[in-house]
C-alpha cells in the first residue's frame, strides 16, 4: 500500500471542481486520490447537475503539485472533468 505524503498545515488552499457520473463509490475514489497526494480536505460542497451527473467542489491544503493531482483525478473511471476554481 502506498504511503501518503505528509500534510503541510501552512500550505495554500487549492480549490477544485470535480464533475463525475453520480454512482456509488466515486466520492471515496476521489478523496482517496487527494489523500494519496498528501492533501487535507478543508471544505466540500456537492450539487446535482443532471440525472446521472454531480459536481463536488473541494478546498484542499497540502498539495505540492496541483497538475499531478488533477491528472490523477481525471484518470478515475467516473470523473468527467476537473477544474481549478477561484
């Protein structure tokens, strides 16, 4: 099992909007990727977009390489898009 990167408490906050197919286990998979990247979720907001699509906005601390995290999230099977938001 891969060990997560330690979380840095003084790190900047990265805000992400993740769109995904609304199916069981997707939230677990997304947060697992954030955890493995050393992130600490500080805020979460969810919304339904359509019948089978949802979005989650995360504010995450402790991410040293946001491009790498976004690429890892995008590779998840049910994730449709990942974007940085203000």
